[in-house]
């Protein structure tokens, strides 16, 4: 914007990448600072909310990140070869224009990756550490954007899981299926309201280096010449293993997520909760053409130390 044309509002039209870029542009243009000043610790200084921002109107064109509902902006921090983010309530858009007409041209793999991101948002916020088990901050101003699972976020997460299980495959195989596309966009917004308060945990924390350390994977249907592991793909590749591991902390919630996805859990043993949820997720991954594990996107066992090191610093999500 030129100085002679002062602007009163930001409008972001696009997927999560575009909406998050607008959030960061608004923050740094209004309260100039070094890049890492507002970035979550320990990568950045995590300075508290500097104040109000100009209104941001978000128009999502993928279904989707739910970024139109959250106070979070995620970006690739190239020196670390991992994504990281800024979390401030002031970043939250004042309005989201959630219109399925805007997702009509989404290529099948983009729809699949962004839809599996929605699923993981919802399952992660349902299985995140409960808000009452987090250490309380010294003052409400220091309360993190991600607060842990709570009775209100649970409602949004549960409904989003059911909707993804019902509509994701249809929305990726038939772009003319308006009902499925509309439901997926709404599910993305529902999951966004849920995880924007509860937070996400290990599948997202582990996804940031998977995307950031990409070598030569180029996904079909993405307009890119440079290697890229799409966000939703990097998340969902970790999810089955994570939920097998986290289920022991709260088998009931993991079984509930599997039931909401359509699994028969009537006779399920609590010790099988993780395997049952992982199985339901893997079935959806197969139906939507996801690669079979990290090896299929270019990683080898020797990469695990580097992947772990870049996950451990994602305190915003690993603490949940
Ligand atoms: N802020 C948040 O709360 C939040 C939550 C989850 C993810 N994210 C971030 O969002 C980013 C991912 O966003 P995304 O999954 O929406 O993908 P994206 O914005 O990166 O878009 C993916 C691809 O789809 C194309 N595209 C987008 N809309 C289209 C349409 N309607 N028709 C045709 N092509 C279209 C884009 O040009 C791009 O090539 C990641 O950086 C992720 O970390 C942010």
C-alpha cells in the first residue's frame, strides 16, 4: 500500500498460506519488529499481543485450515528447515467468508491434503491435554492461544470429525458434488473454532520439519516447481503413529474419535484404542491417495534425529 493511500482493512483470499501471510503482514506493518520477536518461543521471543490490528477479512478457498477462525499464522522458517508460527488473538480475522463456490476449482490432491488436515485438527483438539491439566500462567494476558481440550472446543471437534468421515472422499473424487464440498468447507471452519481454542499436538508438531526438510517430493496437482510436502499430507503421515502412542493417555477419547469416524467400537478393548483410531485414519488416507508413510516422501531412518530435533522446539503444540 502506498503511503498516499491509507488502507483500513486487509482482505485475504486463498488457502491457509494466503490467509496466514495477510495476518503476518498486518502484524508487522502495524507494529514493526524483528521477524522472530512475535514468533513462538523457543524459536522466537514470543512477545505478547502488541495491540489491535486493522480488521482482516478472510475468504478461504481450501477446505481447509480453518485459518479464517484462528489467531495463528504459520510460516516456513528456512534457517531451521521447519515451520513455526505466531499466535496472538489480535491476528484472528474479524470476518470469514465461507462460501463453497470458492473451493470449486480445487485439484483432488489439494482437496485430499487440506481435508485430512481438517480431520487431524479435530482429532488432535479432542485428544489434546485437557485445559484444567495445563500449568496456569501468572496472568490472563499470558494465557496461550492454545488452551487444551475443553467442553466447548470438543463440540466443534466432534462434529467436524463426523463431517470429514462422511464427505471427504466424495469431495475429492467428484468436484461437482456441491453437498460434499460445502460440508467439507464447513467442517474446516468447525474444526478451526475447535483447535483455535484447544490447540493441536504431535501430528502438527511433527509435521513442521517434515514439510521444512523436504528434498525432492513434488506433489501432483500443486502448482509448484520446487519440492513441497503439502501441509495436510505432512500432518496425516504422522497421525496414525501418534495416536497409537497417545491413546494410552486417554483411550476413551481415542475410541470416541474412531467411533465418530464410523468405526465399530462397541466391543473394543481400551488397549486397542490407538490401533483402532489409526486404522480408521489409514483407511481414509488410502481412499484419498496419500503416500504410504514418510519413506514415500523421501525420508529414511537416518533422518529421524533431525526430524525429532525440529519437533522438540515446537512447544506451542508439543506441550499439549
Ligand atoms: N493459521 C492457521 O490456523 C493454520 C491452520 C492450519 C494450517 N495452516 C497453514 O496453512 C498452510 C496450508 O494451507 P492450505 O492447506 O489451505 O494450502 P495452501 O494455501 O498452501 O494452498 C495449496 C495449493 O492449492 C492452491 N489453491 C488454493 N485454493 C485453490 C482453489 N480454490 N482452486 C485451485 N487451487 C487452489 C494454492 O495455490 C496452492 O498451490 C500451511 O502453511 C499450514 O501450516 C494454518
